[in-house]
C-alpha cells in the first residue's frame, strides 16, 4: 500500500517513489530544476516560498518543497518506524 509524506502546505508525495531529496543550493541542482521546468516535469509545492529541497521521483518528476531535506527525511523515517509497530 502506498504511503505518503507531507512535503509542506498539505502537499504529499508517495514515499515509495522517491529516489532522492537534495538541497537546492548547488548550481547543478538548480540546473536540474530548470530543465525539469522547461520539460514540464517540475511540480511546485512551495506555495510561493523559497525552494529548499528538490524531491526527485522515479518518474523523473521533480517536486519542489519549501521544507528542508532534514525535515522531509525525518517525516519519512517517522512513517517507517510507525508502520513497523503495526
């Protein structure tokens, strides 16, 4: 069954489809985001705030989040630990 992680402002992503989460401070990541925007593969979930994390999905889509990578990672890890208790 799919499990979803909140990437901010009520937006969720299927955690099983996440390949990586990267900070947007490096120039190569910014180029990756711009290429995704140009090709229509970018999903902006920042609600107008500064983009801090790019979540790369298996499909090649890039989800932009205003949350830090640490916050999203801890949410994913918390979901895994909660599901292991069941």
